[in-house]
């Protein structure tokens, strides 16, 4: 009976040693796997030189921005400040994505225009919201729509004419707080 604690301790030590061995093997396997699958610099060097996407699509981002603009408008109409702020932030993120593309299309600096038109306006709107909540939201919405259209003009897309929505097409989302 008195040997029991000693035996238990021995068993524990054996278990720990076995665990360490297994872990060591696992680590070896992992390192091998990482090496084979491009964890190191070797595979990158053998891959073809990264080519910048010839023309990244702006239109899908525009579709999103249009969607968020509608939801921003609906949130304002419903007096839902946190939701309005959420959608302004979503618009900003999509605009930033276009800005970060570094896109120049047929000599027109799309990404730079996104900075001077879209993002500048969004920053202004965010400032207004921080200062006054939704008090200036009606003017801000008009400002934003003007910005959309100014940039469309500047980028040779004056036929894409944005206006504020006249009704909700989202029967599946409540905008009230
Ligand atoms: C860089 C400045 C810029 C700003 C700011 C901008 N757009 Fe655009 N927009 C474009 C360009 C460029 C295209 C054409 C994309 C293409 O050629 O694929 C476009 C196309 C569109 C389209 C047509 C594609 C579609 O999904 O039907 C819509 C809608 C649109 N924009 C909505 C908006 C809205 C809404 C805003 C403002 C909240 C906005 N845009 C702000 C540059 C801009």
C-alpha cells in the first residue's frame, strides 16, 4: 500500500515522457508539411511572378455601396442611429477597397477619385454623426448621392445616375430601433 504513491508518480512520469515523444514527432511532421506546402520561401520563388489583376472589378463594390446606401437611408428614416452608423461604415469599407486597388482605367484614376470624392464625403458624414447623431442626416444623404454622381461623371459614367430610394425593397429586415 505504501508503494502506491511512488508507483503513481512513476506512471505519471512515464506518461509525460511518452507524450513528449509523440509531440516531438508531431512537430517534425508539421514542419515537413509546412515546408512542402509553401511555409518557407522556396515555393514562392518557384511560383510565377505575382501579376496584378489586369482590371479588378469596381462594379461589385458599387452594387454593395448602392445596397448599403439604401439601408443607410432606411435606418435614418426609422431614426435608428446605430444602424445608420453601421451602414455608413460599410459604405466606407467598400470605398476603401476600391481606393486600395490602385486602379487607373484608361487614364482615369478611379482609386484616387474614390479618395477625393467618396471617402472624403464619408469622413464628413461620420464627423457629423459623431457630433450630432442623425440631426444632419437628411443633408448628409443628399451630399452622399451628389458625391456618387460627381464621381460617376469624373470617371466617364455620367449615365449612372443615383438618387435616394423612394421605398424599401427589404421586406425581410426591420430598420426601427
Ligand atoms: C471612384 C468614384 C466613385 C464613387 C465615389 C462612386 N462610384 Fe459608383 N461607380 C464608379 C465607377 C468607376 C463605376 C463603373 C464600374 C465599372 O465600370 O465596372 C461605378 C458604377 C456604379 C454603379 C453601376 C454598377 C451597378 O452595380 O449597377 C452603381 C449602381 C454605382 N456606381 C453606385 C454608386 C453609389 C450609390 C455611390 C455613392 C454612395 C457611388 N457609386 C459612388 C465610381 C464611383
